[in-house]
């Protein structure tokens, strides 16, 4: 049995909605992205859609399943920087960072430091937007928390980091990849292939039948059906050459910023035919 990380946020529903909860090959372990990052690193799970940044930290030990990611080219809708002032004015000011993401935290730092040439003071915080902005001038939130806060129309500026990344670089952005330790290929090669096939089948079914996912999102967070259809229209759940190029560029800038001691490499298995 392969223990897979289950992410409960709405942006991950196309990955999981049609994946069988009860399957002799799978056991789900639910957590936020940073939880899966840690679980995969210490062996509590075998495979998960982890932060792209977390894969970069372990690219020597991990492999990536082909054809699967959480990506956008432009607007993402749920990775948002809420700010009291324009980004160019954040130099020396406090920026609150969510504890639930690694990719977005470093993406924020790249955007602010490299593109806006500001040096904020960062602090990781929990809680909602009001609590974060009571202590900081800007706050990074992701996933359903970001959506909830944006839906409430807060009195501040809201920057979509997917849009910012595309505007500054021209590249797509990949926030999560399906990763697993390379030794799983040696231990359970056929099982890895079967799980990849299950995930691809579930994803394909979801993208062809979004109505059930839209209804589930309305039940989880509210909103109108058109809002959710527009939200999912922005996502790309594959991992084609364009998305890999964008991910490579993200890794290159992370390396240049000193976040990695070595530039990560993409290890895809099974190989794309």
C-alpha cells in the first residue's frame, strides 16, 4: 500500500475528487502542503503533491510523477499578498508569511526583493488576515484561507502572485508537484506506475466533469458557480514542457537568491513517452 498525501483545499479537488478513497493500493493522509513536505521527508508518507520548493530542497532524493502538477500561467486566485501599501513601499516594513506554504513564501521574497527591490522584515504567522495585518503591513495567504479573505473584500490592496510572476518573468508558475523518494521506484515500481495511472485518470475525469467539483466548492466556501468555474479555468494540472520551463526558472531564481546551495534538477519517472 502506498501512503499518499491528501490536500483538502479547493484548488486540489481536481486531483482528488474522483480518486477512490477506498482502494487496495492507496491510503490517504490529509494535511496542508507544508505538512506533506515534512511527512515525505521523514517517511510518514510515500508520495504527495508537495510544494515545488520542497521538491527543490530534495531533488537529489526525490522523483516527480509526470503529467501532474498544480500550476497557472498568470492569475492563480488563491496565492495572495494582502498589503496596506503598494509593494514598492514595503522596504523595511513587516510582511507576515503563512506557515502553510514553502513555494509561495519564497515566491513572495523573489517578487519583493528581486523585482520591487525592497527588503521587508519577514515573520511567519498563523491566524487570519485581521490578526496578521494587526502586526504587519502585508500578509501572504494561500489556498482556501486566501480565497475566504479575498471574498470578504478587505480594505487593502490584493496582489495575485501568479499574475505578478507572469508579469515580471513571462513564465508560468508551478506551485506543487507530485513527488516521492527515488527508492520507491526500486521497491515498488509497478505500484508507482499504477498510482500514477489512477491519478491521471482521476484528474482527467475531474477536468471533464467540473460540475461536481464546483458544487463541492460552493458547499465548502460559498460563492457562485461562475466564480468557481473561472477559478478552475486558470489552473493547469499537467506538467508539460512550458510548465517545466517555468519551474526551472523559479528554481534558477531561488538559487540566485541563495535559497538553494545547488540548483535543483527535475527527475521525472516514469519517463514521458
